[in-house]
């Protein structure tokens, strides 16, 4: 009962599948050939290996091209296309579609391995075969993640080339019975589409950059394993070094591109939130940084061999672990990026086991040890898989790994005969690397809390009794398997608490180590050399503190120290660059990179620690009296067309407009101008009306200003009251700029606010909408455009709030002259005197009437405020409560438009962005130098 | 002692510190019963948003106040005043953790953690359900 489906481009899927299979087979053949070459030494194997790898490259590019063609042409019969693309999406985001899904990102990762592999093959050397064997085997594994083969319950890889109707969950569904399902059902004519949050230019370049960085960690790992394989424990470093630093540069830039995207498109208020996804790209980078520096030590001093090997391997392992964390669903909801299990966590765990066990086994040097360890790994793995006791198996394996690694380290690696000299470059470089490792471990352990929770499962009983006997709260939660969730501020505080001291040590070492020599440094000349930069850094730190008005009290100390560390790292490396290196390109790379890194840390430390929420609600100072819950700590409430003061500017909500999926809120910003009060102007403050006695520019202090220049008006007339405004030392000046924060209407993923930021050279004003009215849910309006009345019960002196206004019931008076008010002579009428305070500082009066006619007929005459679109009605007197009922109706447009907005100032954030560019350029310079030296050397 | 030993000890100490810190918890997890019995202290209560009651957020009156009802894990229902603006997608949340203290009959929360259904949840069932005729 084969159905020949209409409109499917099934050839594309077939072609894609075939390319994936071919690329895997070719990679496997390449692995085998390179392995044989290294094992037997026969050169022809190399030729076969290279040819196979080229075939693999061809097939992989083929598979990628097919997926692109499918996405480009929007062939929605394919699951991947349907999920990641739609018709409305601009075609320039087609790249983002490609790597939005797991499958695309695995392809991207594999693609970069392939590119790196081809470059590595270009140079003939003894390292080619073993290094390429490692790269090829990784490609086999990555390729299998894209297989999409189902054998019974077992499921190997997810293919991006699967038709929707071929998905296991769709097989057998009624619609698959229609040959013309594609044209019959509208569901197949448009896809689910790319998450609009990813429709951002950063998202077209951030993922490929980060994945290039991830992929580049394979090179030092492959060289380290090759070195172990050949028994050449130092020689692998020289060819691996430039690649390592290339990886540092690319991954570093990629991570901060992610930060730039978060800063621009997400509204969690900053560029970094210690989110698991961010962390899992940061950790491999820090480890790679440590690896690179320990490799430098080893290259120059033949020390720290084990550390260099271990770290070179570790950064690659951390990359795989990161992918495991983000793709396996184990993080669950600890992240603002939510992740789901892609159904491959088992497969990913197996790969992780392989890429940990294989290199760690290699590190055990002696054949018998290696084999014993690998055998132990295989046995525990099999037991774990078939007995179901996975956790126990995992723990046994971890223990075996730990014990055998320590033992082989003690046994096979030579003890350093003498201690490193305290005044040597290698000592401090090692210290810095160690601190980097600690920093990476802290981030990794914190991020891995859910994993630790799972790991602790078999020991819950023991942990529980330990917790009881020592009364340890932390252990208790571990025993219960319920790590409590932390709020974002708590999480950020926890990371900052640890990472600040780590960063401080790193910056200090970065500052003074540049002037240390290998082996030994005469102390006195060295002190002389670092004196200048030290002094400069002190001065700059002093200026920084006075700029931000930071006193040297307890809570600031660590931040001020970090500022100093960053400044010193910058000044000292600048000093080195100009005084020692004299701008010589050959040796400047590292100091430039260090300057850049110092700037990154300085920019991050200053912009986050000195950030300022300026959006306190300034609309109504006395509104707190209305409601005890009222606390406008962070957000500003703005009605359309109102102008309020916010920080150093006036802000006005001008316009709301809808453009495609976005609702933009145009906010105009105006400068502050000192307000000049003229004689006879009235202000309303402290419960009274005051008159200006003397022309003056308003000072900053309201009380002083009022005492000096104002006199209280006793018993003010209505006219005076209506003229009075709230005291304000400023008036809006010229318009400076507009910002348009927006809310993205995103029915599939939930609406998201996106920030808009004004960039100055020394600070950013970052704003995002916390609440805005999106719907035009129409309410009934009367003939004049008023919404229904709302009732308020008020006593004398009580305040009601309607829309943007406050109304205070000042008094009730009986109307003495009903005829004058247009009433009948025997009418009894009561006026409610309402003082109306508007956000634009004006005070007006409303006086609705309550009318008793012939003691029975009750009517009211609402008071309409001209041009304000609001009317007040006085329709009931409740003598027993001593209150009256006032009803308010507003015109629709009054209530429509307001927003709640948050604005944060990030000072000096440009130092961060400049820093990353400087760092990248410096590292690139060093990398080019190293590549050059190598090609001259060989 | 040699330098390397000192460094080794510091390294191990830091690692232990990291581990202990990662496992320790910032506050007591509790139910409403404990929190209301001890209004002096801050508690973390987890539970579900009660969808029977309306979520009230009236930014005109107060930009930083959201009122709702929550059922804790033992099923105790309480009114909650959260001193924050209403988060995006609040009504869609799956579970909540609120941090604050009891005040009279109301739980006043300073902070809240919200778990939302995964944004990346694949929506294959759209195709399975959506109005496709079954013969």
C-alpha cells in the first residue's frame, strides 16, 4: 500500500542521508588509515587517509548544501525545515535557521573540525597521522549524531533530513494517508518558524564563531594525544601552540558576541547573566587559556608536562561536556534558555565516556596501564548498561579513573628536581593557570548542580545520615535530591563572590609577570620596572573611585581592588609594549592581548558593579500614601505624551506603533535645564500652595529653595490653585534622542520585550519595557467617547486615582445660589471640591454637583474637565459612613497608553567591547608570529 | 613546607570550598504552614499558581505589585503579594518558588522564580491535532 506522495522533494532527503552516511564511512576509513600509518609507519596509509578525509569533507559539504537548499526553498515536508523556518521570516536569517536546531549545530561543529582537519593536513610532518586520526574519529562520532537510525527502541542520531511523516510520532497518523497532504492541509504550507529572538544579526555570526572556537579545542587535544602516542611529551607543544591561541581568540570573541546579542536582544538587563549556556562556553575557554599558558611554560622550561597534557585534553572534554549539558535536557529549567532532551543523552554520554577514557588512558603512559584502564572502562560501561545500575557503574568508573590517574602520575612522570623560583616567569604563569583552572571549576561545579544531584542518587541514604549527625543543611538537600532553586540575583551574587577574587589574582599576575624573566629575575631592577605602571594604576584607580563616588568601605573593597588589578594589568602591559617591546610586532602580541583582557575585565567589573537603575518612579511623589504596597524601586510609569524626569534627562512617551511582529514604544529624551521661577508663579508642595517672591534659578534642595524664595498663600483662590504645579528644579530642555524599546509579539514562544539602548562613549542608557498594553480589547464607550464610570468611596481628605490623575476630596459645600448654577430655585445642591493633580505637575479643580430636588428627586451633574477627557460625578452621600461616592469616567485614549519601563545606566561598557577587539588583535598577532616562526623553522 | 605543597593545599581548599558552596542552599525551603507559623523569617515556598483566582497587576496604581494565589506542595492556598512587576508569560508558568515572609494572612514575596514550559518544546502535536479530518 505504497502511496506516491505529491509535491515532496524526497530526493533531497535521500541525498542528504547518503551524504551523511558517506561522510561517516569516509571519516571511519580516514581514522583507520591514519591509525595504521602511525602504527606501521607505511606512508601509503597516509595517502589513503588524506584521500578519505577529503572524501569526508566533500560529503559533509554536500550534506550541508542539501540542508541549505531545503531551508532556502522552504520544503516544509521536512521536519527540520518545518520546525525552523516559516514564510514570514526574512531570508537573511536563513543561516540562523540552519543552526537553530541540535542537528544543524552538530553539523556546524563537524564542519569546523573538517576545515581545521584540511588545514592540519597541509603540512607534512610526523604529527599528521596521529593528529588526523583523532580528528577523524571525532568526525565519526559527530556524524553518527546526524544518522537518525531507529533500531527497535534504540535510536542513533537525529537526522535533519527526515520527512515530517517519517517522524516516529507521526507514523500512522491519519493525514499520512493522503497522497496530497502537502497541498490539502494548511499546516504544511507554513513552518513553525525561527524564534524571532534569534532573528538578530548577532545570531547569524555568534553561533558559527562559538562553534569554530569549540571545534578548535580539538587541535591541542589531538596533539597532546599524539604526543602521548609517540612518547614525545614535549615536542607536540610547538606545533599545537598557535592553534591553541587561535582557539582562545575565536572562542573568546564568540562568547562576547553572545554577550552582545543578550545585551541587545534579551532583556535580562546586561550582557552576562551566568546562565548555564553562557557558562558552558566560558568554561572551555578558561581551560583553553590555562592550557595555552601551561604549554608556553613547557615549551620554554620543559616543566609542568603533565599539566600541559591534561589541560590540552581537558578543554576538548569540557566542550563535549558543555554540549552534553545543553543538549541532554539535564539542566532542565535552571536556564533562561530552556533545553529539552534531544533523545540522544545516552549516545552523548557514551561519546563523553569515550573522549574522557581514551585520552586519560593515553596519559597513563605504560601500555599495560592503558589497557587495564580501558578494559575497566569497558567492563563498567557494559555492567552499567545491562544491569541497570548506571549510577553505581559510573561511580566505580570515576573512582578507577581517579586512582589510576594519580598512580600513573606518581609513577611515570618525573618529579621536578628543584622547586620553581619565586622570581621566575614560569612560577607565576603556573599560578595564574592554576587560578584559571579553579575559576573554571567553580563555574563548572555551580552549573553542574543538577548533574551532581543525579550523581548523588545512590548515596542519598549515607548523605542523609551524615547531614543529620553534623546538621548540615547543604547535605540535607543533596540527600533529598531537591536542590533548591536560586533566584537570578542570588545566582549572580554567588558567581561574583567567587570570580572576583580569581579575577583579581589573574589581573595582578598579568601585570607583574610580563616583566619577570624565565628562571630567575633580579628583584631590584624588576621592582624599578614595575614602579611606573603600579603608580599609574593607583592614580587611575583613585580617579575611577572618585568618578563613581566610591568610598573605601567594606562592601566596596573587593571591587576597588579589582579595579586596581585591571588598571595595573593595562598600564603594565602598555608600559611593556612601549618601553621594552618598543612596538616590535614580533613580541608585542601577548602584551596587546593582555591589555585587551584587562580592559574586558575592567569594563565588565565597572559596568556591572556601577550600573544604576535610573527608572525610579518620579511621576507622583506622594502616591506612596495611597497604598502601603507601593514601592517604585525600579520601574517608571509613563503615560503617553507625559514628560517626566528620569536620571539626568526628561523622558516622554510619544508614540506606540506596530510594525509586523513588533510593538515599538517611542520614547523621546530631553536634556535638563535649570528651571527659572518668576515672581508670582505658584507651586504646590508639602500640602500647601506657595508663591514665588523673587525671580531665581531653582536650587537642588527643595526645602532650602522654598524657604528662600517662596511664601505660603493662605486660603488660595481657585485660580491660584489651578495654576500651581509641583516643585521641580528642572525643566525639559532640548530633545536629545529617541529610543524605541519594543515588545515582540511571539505567540509561539511567548511575547518578549526587547531593549533599546542609547550608546555614549562613556556609558549606555539601556531601556526595556516591563509592561505595555498590547491589546486593543475594545470597551464600550458612550457618545462622547467616555468609558463607563468607576466608583470610589471617599471621605474628606481622601484621594482617588484615575488614569494618570489623582483626585483629592478637599471639601463639600452646599450651593448657595442654585439659580446661578442653572438649577431650580428650591433645589438643594452640594459641590464636591476635588483637587486634581496631573502628572504634568498641574493642579486643577473639579466640582461635580449632587442635587436634591423637592427632597426626593436625586440627580447629579458631572463635572467635565475641559480638554482632559475626564469627568467626575458625585452621585451619593452616605451619612452613616461620613463618605460620598465619586464616580470617574475617562475617555478611552486616557487609559490606553501607558507603559512601565526600566532604564539602567551601564557606565564604561565600551571598555569591554574595545577590550575584546584589542585582545583578539593581540592574540592574532601572536598566532601569526608563531605560525611564521614554525614555517621558517621547518 | 615547600611552595608546591602550599599551593597544593590552597588548591584543594578552594576546590572543597567551591563544592560546599555549590551544595549549600541560600534559604529554607518550606511550605506555607511553616512560613505563616514564623512570620519573622524569610522562607522559600514552592508551589503552583492557582488559576482559579485572577492574577491582579494594575501598573497604574503600582508598577511593582502583582497579586495572585498560590498552592504550595501540600495544597495550602494563600494569597501572595509579589513586589515586582508581572513577569512575561506569568499565567503560563508551571511552577513557582516565592521568597518572602508571611504578613497577616498574606505572603509578601520579594523575589520569585518561575518555571515556564520549555520554549523549545517541539510542537509536533500541532500537526497531529489541528483540524485534520479523520476518516
